[in-house]
């Protein structure tokens, strides 16, 4: 049977979540798909979680390339005309998930589709992690299309979608190129911004739904947003918006930047979610913690740059 869809799943030391992710993908009702697993130089044996199925292939990186680099490795191996991305800590309950991704691209070219992401986990940290990460892919939002010239209310869909539930035609990927491997986080932001610059569009289809196991540990939560902060300045330097003067220029100015970030970003997240889940206000203290972690990451980036690292 001809392979129409390639599902790319990068993983690193993934356990039961990888098994659940693969099982959900393998249960899809679409007849022609393959699963390309990218083992990003795991130090643990994850093979017991991978089924012996001719539709599944495993590619092992010799060194750790990060999410973007691993997906690039998947692009080289993929045989399908449609590329679908999902993370190893996500789960698919809908057997029509792939069919819905395929239907969203019918009659379309040059489009990136993102589905809804339902965060799951226990505790306040998990709830805040959900609100921070998935405000671009709110599961019960209205479908929405973004182009470079789209004017949108602040509370509507962001100008990027996340790779945890994303699809695009192989022809679109070839035109757009690979993910930038220099970004360990934010590679999806860069990918989408390049697409918009090239005249492509972003389409949010919330009904194409996956679940994601969010962080429940405060240390992991802080570290995640610290790494987001370290990539923030290089990302904004690459994609100039005319507002670069608002960003810090060195480690010292980062200290002055922190209060503004801690006010504006939580407010934006709350406005994005308010219509759909008003419990977002309960996460305000942890949204501020995320901003503080990002500020620490920005500060570390400038210190390393100034030291010539």
C-alpha cells in the first residue's frame, strides 16, 4: 500500500508515554501511513516500548540533536506526501486523528496545520504548564487562519503553532526547509515565522486533538522556561519585527526587562485562555515564575555571549 502520511516522533529516554503515543498512532483508521521514530541518542533502552510492526521504523541519532535536529532526520527518512508531527509525551485517543489532518490539507498548499492540545497532569504546576505552552493550540477554541498580514485581537491564536500536533505537505517542508538546529527550544516558532515570511499560512484546527502529559515538578517547569529564555534573544534577532528596541541588550538591561515581561506575558496568556477556561487566573503566580525563569535564561545568554562562550 502506498504511504500517504509519515508520522515523525522524536524521543529521548521516553518510557510509558512513548508506548502510549505509538499505540494511539497505530490505532488510526487512515489506511496508508508509516511511523518514523527518531531516537535522539537515548541513554536508556527504549526498545521494549516499540512494537514490531512493518509500519514502524526507528532511526537512531549518533549524538543528541535536540527536537528540531531529530525531526530533520525524520524528514530525510519520511516517504509520505503529508508530514505529521507529534511528541513522545503526547497521546492520541481519536482514531480519526490522521484522517482529520489529511482532510485539513485537501485543496490547500503552503499551509501548516496545528491541532488542539489538551494538557493533562496533576497539581498546580501541571495546570500552569498547560496554560503557558498550549495557548497557541487551545483545544476548544474556534478554527483560525493566520497569514503574515493578519491583524488579530491579542487574545486570539498566536503567530505560531507547536510541533506537538502539527502537519504540512512534504512539498511545503521542502520549500520551507528544515528546522533550525541551533534552537533547542523555539524551533517551532522559527519554523512558523519563516513560513509566514514566505507567504504561507497557519491554520488552527482545534478538533484535531491530542493529549499531552505536562510537567508536574516545579524544578522541571523552571528549567523548561529557563531554556526558552536562552533562545529568546537569538530568535528575535533572526526575525526582526521592528520592536527589537524593547528587548534587553545585555545582562544588566535584562534586570530592568524582567518586571515588564512578568506583567505582559501572564496577561497575554490569561487573555488567550479566559474565554475557554477561567481557571487560568489561578495559575497567575506560576505564570510569573515562568517569566522569572525566562529572564534568568536571557540573563545567562548575555553572560555567555559577553564571555565569548
